[in-house]
């Protein structure tokens, strides 16, 4: 392999967002390279990934355009037709139903490992050059492009470098893009559980004083949980004996689906809000978790990242060219950055506000918020607005 390579775009990070970005930009006619530190393990149906996503309608359309959706469906993708939200303090439920929006489903529950597996399988066919295992150790840039130095001495030159290497992005830091962080002092406990009653193809979410508890359907009686808890409480429930964990989880969910039983290992991840102060620094661009990390209560993290990708593909498409601007002109990149930073910032602070409103036991808020949920469900235009925002349609 040549010690020096030249390409239009080099993407650092080959997770869901990075790999999708590589496919999208290759589809836009650009030569693309991906730098990834670890080759993903092949997805195995018998070993479900604890990390799952609730995919919105617009991102399903993106994966269809990229030619990977059918392969994902052949793996394992579970549709959900309803979303039901309620507050443990009382009040009416907030219900989103696919029939009310004229759709066959609201979205799909898909494992991270399956998504990465199918996206990587599609990279060779569109000519994406994959450098793996490889780490970026240095970067130089000027107005014409970027030069990356990899850990093994190889160098990649590109007109544009994209940081898609997660919340602790090395490339973002090398580019000098600063972030604002807020630690929620919460952790999201994840696992798979079976319920005594069918989950009805519904994504459930109950707000509790310590944080929301979500159950995402992956089979008739099996769900993936995301249980948001204060850090010390999360550590405690991770160490519970299985029977005690089942009792506490069933009680926390209010018994809606009968007894809940653990059927997998448990894990937890820290929660925070993190927003890049800008998305473009010269010839380096940040997207996905490298640009924005949000609270998982609305399940929008990966959806926002893939919307970054869809918007970038749209702005860099040859049809978007204006007044002779090059395809990777700074003007196009800045337009993309303004659009996505605005949308992602609004989303991040909206989720932050919801978490603050519901994750407490202050009396005046407790009395008001359950009623507010019920009222929202009784106002169809407001319900439609919330759903369209979440679904990206």
C-alpha cells in the first residue's frame, strides 16, 4: 500500500454515522477514505447488541437511498407502531399512534452492531478506501486541504477531513474545535428483558424522579431497556441479584406489561450534553457525536447524526453547485454547518429541558407536568408537530 494517498474526503471514524457518511459522499461523486481504529466484529443474530436505536422515518429513507436498508431488514429490524409516554406522578398518557399519522409504523428498532455490519459491507462496492486498523496522530491543513498522519507512518491528503470519531474525537481536538459540556450525573442502564404481557409493538417511556425508563420493542414479549438513573443509583442496580433487579424494574415501570425478567447482561453509560462551538474549522468538519451529544430520552442521538449526513450529501451534491463554486467549497460547508448546528442545538436544549422538568420531585412541577402530557395528547395539531419533529418529516 502506498505510504501517501490522496482523496477528496477522508472520514475519521467508521461507526454508523461515519460509514453512512462515506456511502453518501461516494454517492455524491466524491472519492472517499475512512480511517477506523478497530474493525467491527461481524454481527451475529444469536448475540444481540445491547446498544439499539429507534430509527426515524427520514433516516430509513436515507438508508434506502444508500442501498443498505434491505440488507438491514434481512438481519433484524423491529417496527414500532405506537409510542406511549406517562409520568409516574400521575396524569393522562401521551400516545402517538401510526394510524393517526397515516403510517404503517412510527419507526424501527435496530441494533448498532447490525447497522455497522451492513454499512461496512457496502463500502467496497462504491470504492471507499478503508484504512483499518489505523489511528490519526497528527494533522496539518491549509486553505487547499488537510494532511493526516497515521500511527503507522502512512499519510492521507484530502480536500476535506470529517470528524466522525465520537464524543472524544481526536480529529476535532486536532482541528481546535472546542465543545461545551454539561454532565447530567446520570447513567443509562441498558439490557434486554422479557415481559409477561406482549409489548404491543409500542415504545414505552415512563418519567420517574431519577430519570426516564424506556422499553423499546424488539420482539412480541422482548424489549430493550434504557433506564436513566442518578450515577450512584445506576451502580447499585447494576450490582443487584437478577431477581432483585427484576422486581425493581417491574415496579419502576408500573407493572404495565406484568413482570419483567432480565434476559441479557447489563451495562451502563454516562449521560451528558456536549455541543461543539462550531462545526467547521478550515478544511475539517465535525458531525455526529463529534459535534453533538444529547440526552437519550427521546432516542434522537443517531437520528441527529444521520441528519447531518443527509444534509451534507444534499449540500455537496453536484446539483447544489452555485456560481461555479467547487463541490467542497467553504461556502457550501458553512451553509451546511449553519443549518445543522441550529437544528442540533435546539434539539439538545429541548431534551435538556424535558429531562429537568420530569427528573425531579418538586411539588409544583409534579402537579403540572402529568396534566401537560395529557393535554398535549388531546390537541392533534400539537401532537402532529411533535411527531413530525421527531420523525424528521
